[in-house]
């Protein structure tokens, strides 16, 4: 671990040890960072550009008398809401202009800059706002509530989303019946509107006019952007519910003011939202695919094989192990397909397509109820259309259809990716 400002700066010139340097910087004590910017003023720009620079150091440097320093900070994507707000009021127009074009600047800050006395700053802020509205969709952010006027509220009792009978989000007036919430966080921007998650304790009674909203049932009812917001909100709700107390010393945690972390005021430990990677593999053998049925699935539903990545394991190694454990089959030619955040409760699905190599089918006891090789044109009931597994299966079937229609004209191999 770096112990001094001199050792910290010495690593700056080492290109060969770049990866080591990054790890060393991440572990450097806060006092070392402070010593560097105090003892080596000529290194301040380099410190700002360092990808591991703590927010506290950026906050300190943002008070510099040098506009060049403040302008450089204004280009950073990971700034606290308070820092965005302060830089937006900077006396130097170049600083405000950088904040106006920053893609991570909160909307309420851009609205302020749109009224800036400098025409270039005002125009840049207006373009930034309009660009986000045209882009639509959902954008991740993190801030404490009360910064952006009237947000779109996603209410939760514990980890469960609350909706009206018509599947819409409840109004503020409806939510007043629940009383004061336990936690509140601004977690993103949906089609130009800030999103706020409010959480009530798990034991809070459910009002008669509200229902529990499930992601799978809302698919096809809500837009893709709303579902993306729900995925993030539900995972954050689960994280907050599971980290009310420090896992190191047992003290009650508090939400960190500038980053998504439950911080312990007693020992300093931080707990970040948990992400659990799951490898999913669709295995092909000629014109057939390997599908399996778990006892936890809905009746008659089959899906691709999947399992969690173990500590110290690569995604490819995890896929080979899981497929062999659950089916007795060895695989080859692993190809990347895509990923999907899945809020049950905090999974990140990693999808692969692979070919059969060897082995006879043997279902893993307790995990797999049934499995088999299914012809592309004669498949059983499949998982939810919103799932990564269903997308992978549809992809393979479409590719196979294109291949068959082209074989008569010109024999050709169509890669899956």
C-alpha cells in the first residue's frame, strides 16, 4: 500500500506497471491523496484525471483559485450533486460551459444553466436537456431527494413495488396514506423526468387501493424504459433492506451523501449494491438445442442451463462447470450473446451460446427435473418473453431459418454472432 505522497507521485511515470498502479491508487489512504495535492501543485491536473480519484479530493480541488483546475473537474462524470451545483455557479464561464455539456449533469442543474447570462452556456444546457428528451429511455443517476422539483415516484414496501389497479404508479396523494417512508433516493432519469425511489418498512400494511407490481407481469404493459427504471429501483430497494446494519461491527448504517453506499458511521465500512453474475448457456447440437426444467419453473416451462459464477471463477469456466454439473455434457466453441439485469433479487445474466462436445445427458438431482435435446421447430413452453433465455432461443431459431432458406441457393455457414 502507498504510504507517502512521494511514493504516490513516483508511480506516475511507470507505464509498465499501469494495472498495479491503479490498484495501488485505489488502496492509497485519503491522507496520501491530500498530501499529494498540497505538496505537488503541478500534479493536481494529473490527480483529477486519475480514474480512482476520491470524490472528497475533487471537492477540495474544486475550491482552487485556478479556473483550469475547476474546468477539468467539470468534465468528470462521477461528481456529487452538490459539486455539480457549485460548479454550475462558478464565476468562470469555461467551468459552467463544461458543466452544461456534461452528460451526467443533473437535470435541475441544467435547468439553472439554461438561464445563464452567457449565451453559449445557456445554449449548451438547452441542447443537453433536449438531447436527453429525444434519446428517451432510462439513465442511471444517484442523488438525495428534493433536488429536482416533482419527480416520478417508485414506491416500495420492502422490496415490493406498489402500483394502482390500472398498473400505473400511485400519485403522491395516494402514498400519503403510508406515512413517512424509511428511505428515499433519486436513482435515475426516465424520459427526461427524475425518478425517486421511496421505501417503507416491510411490515407496513398495504393500502386497499394499491397492489404489488411484479416485473414479469408488467412486461408488455410498461414501456422498456419504465421496466429498466423498475429493475434498478427494485435492486436498490433490496440492497437497502439487506444493509440496514453494518456487516463488520453491527451498527446502523447511513446512506452515503455522494455515492450509492450504505456507510457505517462507527467503523467506516461501506456496503455497495450487490450484483450476482449468472452464466446462462444455450447449447446446440446440429438442429437441436439443450433445454432443461427446474422444479422452481412454472409447469411445463423449459429454459437454457444457468448458474452463478463462483468466487475466483471466470464466466467461461463457470459456464462449462454449470453445464456439466446440471446435464453431464461437455461444451466447446463458447460465443458471447448478451447480458441482462434481472431483479430477482440482484442478478446479472450473462448469456452464451456454445456447441455440444461430448457426454450423455444426466440430470443433476435436486436441481434439474428434466432435460433433453429439442428440435428448433418443436420446442416446449419457453420462459418469459422478457428473459434473456427467450431472446437467445429466438435468436438461434431466426438464424437457423435464414440458413435453411439460403442453403438451396448457395451453401454457406452462418455464424451465430
